[in-house]
C-alpha cells in the first residue's frame, strides 16, 4: 500500500475552508482517498495543527478536526506515529546540526519519522521536506 506523510500545512489546508491552500489540498486529499493511500502523520504534527486551527478558527473547528482524525484512524486510513524519546532526541540532533535552516523541532521530528519509515512523499506546504530529500505534493 502506498503511504504518504501528511504535514501541518496540508491538514490545515484540508480542514480550513478559508485557508489559501484549501482547494488544492482538498482536491489532493480526495485523490489520495480514491487511491486508498495510507496517510501517516505524528502526534506532534497533529498537536501543531489542533493549536493552529483553535487559534485561527476557534474551538469548534478544532473539535471537528479531531473528529475527522479519529474517524480516519478508526477506518485505517491514517496511521498516527507517536514521537518517542529516541525519536525526539534524534530530531534535536538534526535541529542542532542544521543551524543554517529554520527548521522547527516539529519539522525535525517529522524528518526522523519519514526517514525511519522510508517515506519519500509528503503532502504538505513546507519546502523544508524538499531540502531533506522528500517529494512534496500536491
């Protein structure tokens, strides 16, 4: 089964109708669903997404997003990878090493997860994934 990592920008693009990336993100999400592509994300990405939706669109929208995530996980359309202490430490090593990049710690945890799972395709907006050798979609 094909897998794709989903980053914060894509989740926000799908969930927030007024987001500038909404149309493209929603259309691409529909394509992934039609192809039965397994979506992979992390608890850190989701925490970042919940927070952004909560602050930008309100509590009710964040709860609606949580409902969507729960349904996708129950249907085995989404795999949520939890950031363990060893993954977090590896991410901090990347964060320290790349002082010439403006990677966030969440970005670095995502890089570690995609490397360990051998995922090259990323559904998102963050060009940092390209710098780390991933293919960014849409």
